[in-house]
C-alpha cells in the first residue's frame, strides 16, 4: 500500500512540474519545478527498486540526475557577477 501511495504521489509531482512548465507558470530552472521533478522521480525510483524494474530504475534516477544538473546550473549562474 505504501509503495502504491509513493508511486502515485511521485507521478503527480513529476506531472505537476511538467504541467506548470508547459502552462508558463514555471521555467525549467525554477526551484519548484526542479524540486518536484527531483523528489517525484526519486520516489518513483524507490518504487522501481522495490518492484525490481530495471528500466524504470534507470529512467527515474536519470531523471533525478538531470534535475540535479539544473540545480547546478542555477547555483553556477548565481555565483557569476
């Protein structure tokens, strides 16, 4: 039951981030967009590990990694004068 809840919440987080981006509310480097993507994909990655789904493990942790690249871009841009 907990894994089902995690998978639904994680999916809703990723979908909400995408929807808000497509709706013009958030841009790709907005903190909320990055947070929803990273946390949602990590939650889905944990579910994929529990279910032993190799393809989904790769997908979700790659998605989280790409989100972290966005965080690094934001940090780097704030450090430049």
